[in-house]
C-alpha cells in the first residue's frame, strides 16, 4: 500500500478496482463500464497534487506544511517491506527538492532539516533498524 500513495498522487492516469467496479481516470475523462463521465471536482487533482506539480509562489513555510501533511498521510500506510519506506516516497521527494532546499536525508529535506526533525509520531512506532531514529521512515 505504500507505493500506491505516490502513484496516486503523481500519475495522470489511474485505474481503480473497487467493489463497485473498475474505472479509469485521466485529466480529461473518467470511464466506468463503458460509459463516459465528465471529470468533476472529486475526480480532479487533489490540492497536494496541484501544489506538487505547479510552479506556484507559495512561501517556504507553506511548502513545508504540505510536505509534513504528505508524510503524515503516507506514514499511515502499511508496507510489505519496511525497507521500502523511503523509496516509496522518492517521487514526491524529488518534486519537493527545489521547493525545500535540496535533497533529502532519510526522508527529511536537508534544506529544512531543523524543522523536519521536530516531527513526532501520532502513536507508538515499531523501530525500523534500517533508518536512523530521527527519521520518520
């Protein structure tokens, strides 16, 4: 489930398989069982995606808060292999690099490492020995 987080955020085209059926979504249409539907607000890009893909003129603090929100949501996911924690967030990290001052170190943006180190878990964590204790991974 961890890899699907960035795939859902970053993919322009998605195929969803649900108990109600299968449907395909892209920027111009949503296709469900042979009938086309116009793309409404619920199918369009989420605020996080719009922010990630736009050049925008947000303040640094706004970018950091969006990053923190994405990490919080991503951290709720289950990973088959805990060692994938950083890799399954890497596409998002790459888009964040120029907004938050460079590359990441174990999931935390180096240009914002002082603020990023202030994270705290919402519930007790199982220690992942592959990453340092200061990483959310």
